[in-house]
């Protein structure tokens, strides 16, 4: 099958009018000229690799769209699958939390997390795109460690990040803002929210935390999986995580932390919504500022997959289109240890997206292995 008359976004260049031949689900040939009578005519639109989302929190909203409205997990997974497909995501790592309790309610409890992983594995072959599991281990919840270790041992986890949402540091370094956030989210008084914050701070003193953290990190490294840190806020925190074997710093809170991560050879991941908006939702480091400093390597959906395309074009103004696209594709694949995808190149999986640039950039089609998994009818 020939895909012709596209602007090809390759790893290091943009081909103004190129063609791609797909055979048996992989890219078999690339030409920098149009071909006669292609099977699919791009009409001068962009052809990019499919987006690889290493950190997506969206499954929680699909199974609990409101705090007291629980939906069947299999239904939620199928709905998320469709939404990711029409956002151009072809490989998705569902970021599920390993916590014994949470201010977010049941969606981040161990029972729900385990059920989500089980359903993802059961449904995987029936879904439109490639779904993986990104386990978020909250280091203060040591009771979750045995559950995660069991799943790791069974090969049910594809990536792990080490998170610490203790108030007063990291993402929540402004304690008063954290308390107000809990109060609003859970419709409780400030005093009740302050008690929850104090309990979480006290939990950080558990003497078992460091030992469990070391055990988890060792098991992840032994299995050859990617290990990430989360919300690094200082040079010292980055150094600590690097010593544990972390290879990726997710959502670094400050520029010094991001600079140190890159100095130590870590990938740095930030949200596509941050890039689109030009600022962090929590008032932390801007993805655009990180890109200007040359310390942004990967963007993820975070909480809003449609932000990928406009976020890429916003970043392209700073780093060029190939480099911006690579943040959602090639760089993400490399950070996750996947060598078979992430770029338009010979022998790579034909996971592709057709994008039309405009005042509002539009996704026109998504291909997984050269097969349409989404089309809005524009391409024929």
C-alpha cells in the first residue's frame, strides 16, 4: 500500500512531497517524490509517526467520570481506546497508581489498579491501539510494594515511576495550596483537609520506605524496564533517583532539576498540555521554558491526549518540527526501550498519523501497523 502526496516528518528533516509504502504492517519504502495513483492520497497533509504516550492519567476519568459514578472497567478501557485513537496515540502507557489510600478516592486504590491491569491484559488484542501498563509507585505507601512486586514478577507491568506526593515538596511544595485543593476536591472544610495533609506528611517518616524503594528499583532494573522519577524538585532529588537507576525524570518541577537530569543523561518528560498552554497547571516549570533551555526530551498526554498535536506545533516554533515530533514519538520510544516504532523509517512499524495544519490543527487519520484505526473521512 502506498501513502502518497504527504509532507513527511522524518527524524531529522521534513520532506515536502513524499510517499511511504507499507507492507505487512511495517514501512517498506520511503520516497521523497510523489507516486502515481497512491492507495491513499494525503492531499499535502503531514504524515507523522503515531504518538507514544508514556504517561496518561485518563483511565481514571473513564471509570469514575464523577466521584460517585463508577463505570465498568472494560467499558472505560474501550472508551479510552477510542479517544486515544482519535488523538493520534498509537502506543499508550496507562499510568495506574499503587497506593493504599488516596485523596482521589477509589480509582487510585490497589483493588482498582489491579483490576485495571487485569482488564488491560485481557482486552489488549481487541483494542485499536497498543496499550501498556505504567505503574506509579507511591513510595510512602509501602503496603503497595508486595502487590507491585508480584505483578512485576508476572510480567504484567511495562514501566515504573517512583512518585512522592507528600505535601510540602515536589509537585505540592506549596502546602497551603495543597490543603485548599483537597478541600475543594472533596468538599470538606479546610481543617479536615489540613488533617489529611498532616497525616500524609507523617507517613513520610516510615522507616520501611527506603528499603522498599530500593527493592522495587532493583526488580525493575533486573527486568530491563524503564524506571522514572516523578516531580523532581531539586538537584539533590535527581541525584538520589539517578543512584537508584532511574533513566527518566517525569515532570521536573524546577529548571535546575531538569538541567541536572539532562546532565546525568536522563530523559525528561513533560505534559503536552503544558506545552500547549505554555505553563504548568501547578505553577511549576513550563515545558516551553524547558525546550528553550534544551532540557525537554519527551512529551506525554498527561491528562489530555488532544493536546499532542497543538503542543507539537507550539514546540516546533522553538526547536523545529522534526525535533518537536520526536518528543512525542522517537524520543518516547527510546525512553521506553522500544526500537520497533517511533519514526518514519525503513523497517519500523507503520504506526502513523495524518495531520492537517490550520488555525485549529486537525487529525485526519490514524494507522496502526498500516491499517486504518481512525479516519474522519477526509482521506480516501
